[in-house]
């Protein structure tokens, strides 16, 4: 009697398992999920559904994942600052059917992600509320409250982490700054300025890859960390972001309003410090501003 091929056996075991399992591609599209995952998150892999859309649907219909957030887009932005940034991540999560799961995410270098969950509802929950409060406090300390992106401290930590991971190389970094942003606040008010900043965060997330790090450094200045991307590929990503920004019309009360962004893009050199790398990116950004704004300036060192 011949044995079944190992991949076929492994797939059959996952299909039969009561533990949710799923596979997402580099674009964060759900490519495969076992029956347990489909039932838990109310999905069917169709080659189109992304993780973000799955979460939006769960939130809108109060099913699948329990998402305690009034603003789902801000929640997605905050979660994206952690999702896919490490080779392995694990965390507790709640499902709308009352189950409590331990979810693990394992990333390959090519961006594919395996998600595996284990039902831990029967375990003692005496200290669960304390752990949840701690996890929320950690997330709040890492997140920019306005945009949902990583804050300055977390962004710099992500950069330092990338600099020490060989699999993140070639590594590029972009400093970005909204053009003439003071005029937005002065002419339209700070509420409008806040909405523009939130819109830019959405454009960043829509233009970048899951493994890319997006952070707000402060004011209208942002940081983009592009692992496993040489200057050419990184330039395509940043140009795509600027193109999306040109088309954005974030103010419902001022539908004709648009805004622009400038960027300084650099490729890291092995052994270079985060401080030196950011100084080069900032200098490239300054050149972009001096050259007329709404453009990317590159520095290959």
C-alpha cells in the first residue's frame, strides 16, 4: 500500500482539524482556509477577499472576529502596524460565538502567511482581564491616536529591528511630509487638517505591502520602512503612494480640495545606524521640497 504524498496528507489533516487554519498570500488575500476557519470567520476563499475586507465584514455584521472599535479603519490601521512585521507573532483573540482563541501568524520571506488558531476557552481565565488590559496598554503606547499608524517610538523600533534582520535586506526607508500642510490648518481648520492626516494614513496602507512599516513621526511627517526592497522597487511603491494622494479628496465639505506629499527615499547600507539612515532620508526629503514638492528624491549613498 503506497503512502499519500506528505503535502497531501498535511492538507487533509488541516482540513479535518477543528482548529482554524488559513493561508494568506503576499497581498494579504485569503488563498486557502479549512472548514473550521471558514465557519469561525464567516468566509470562503475566492482569490479576491483580503484580510482587511474579512475584518471589515466581521465588524459590520458583528460576526466572526470580535472587534471592539467604533472606527474600523483606525482599528485596521493600528493592526496593520503589527501584522506581518515579524516572522512569527501570536496573540489572544475573541470570536463572536463566544470562543477564546490563541492565534499564531507565521511569515515566509516571500510574504505568504500561515494562520493557525487553537481554542483556549476551557483554560483558566482568572488573569485574562489583566492580560487584556496590559495588551491594550501596550498597543496604545505603540499607536498614533489620530491615524492609527505606529507612533514615532514604535516606528523607530521597527526600523531598528529591520536593520538587524538579514532577511529584511535590501532595505529602504522613506521620509514623507505633506506639502503646505500649515495652510490646510490655517484656511480650513484643525479638524480638516486631522482628516487629511487620517486620509494620508489610509493612502499609505493602501499603497504599501503588508510587511512595510508605516509610522507617523509627528505633525505632518511620516516614516515608511520598506524591507526586502531595493531602491528601484521601493521607488515604485513610493511613487504609487504619491499618485494616490494626488487623486484623494478627503474633505466631504470641500469636495474640490486636494493635497500633495513629498518624499525622500534612501537605501540602507549594511552597518549604517538608524540615525544616519534617517538623516540621509531627511536630506533627500529636503531636496524634494526645494525642487518643487510633490515628488520623490532618491539617495543611493
